[in-house]
C-alpha cells in the first residue's frame, strides 16, 4: 500500500478534518472495495453446502 500524506486541519467550528489527495482517496476506496469482496467471498465460502445451481 502506498503511504498516505494526510493534512489535518480544524474548521471554524473546531471540527477536526483530514485532507488527502484525490489519488490517495481513490486508492483507499479501491482497497475498501477489495476488502468488502474478500468479506463476501469468505462468508459465501463459509455458508457453502456443496450444492451448485
């Protein structure tokens, strides 16, 4: 995984925010989607009863 370079800022209401580049954001989203796919695969494999449609 590529190293992230977040910037931490505080808005006028005192809310803390994190800013990352679009490239880093897209990388995080791709990784999240891959993890979700793995989760669904693991669940399907666990529930597999050996029968196929």
